[in-house]
C-alpha cells in the first residue's frame, strides 16, 4: 500500500480525536527532524510528546466559545442640512518627507 493510500485509509477509519493526534504527531516529528538536520538541535522523545500534548491542549482551548459582542450594523446615510460630510485620503512618502491628500 502506498503512503497516500495508507494515510487516506487511516483518516477514514479512525475517530477525529485519533486523526488530530496523529496529524499533530506527524507535524511535530517533521519539525523536530528539520531542526536536527538543519540546526543540529535534538530533543528527547518525551520532550516531543509533551509538546504534542501541549499543542492538542491549545487546540482544545480554541473550541471554548468566546463571548460575542453584538454590533449594530448601520448603513451610511447622508448628513442632514446644514452639515456636509467630506471624505479624504492622505499619503506620506518617507523618502521625500512629503505628504499629499
């Protein structure tokens, strides 16, 4: 069985929890492999497993609903006389220490 076929089979036949753990573990192992090859940095298996657990906890924390701030959507309306609304934009060129609008 090819790698892609095996990965597809794995993700189709396991729970979301196991798939998430497996994906995080693959990601962490890949990162650690690159650190070892390119920077000469090595960590123990226990340290890598701890970082995977911490990452999963962080992901779990993202599932906690955050308070929603209700905002009223207001459409633009023209000002009432005697007021006038003028919109403008400005730019600044640091090199020339110059601005325009």
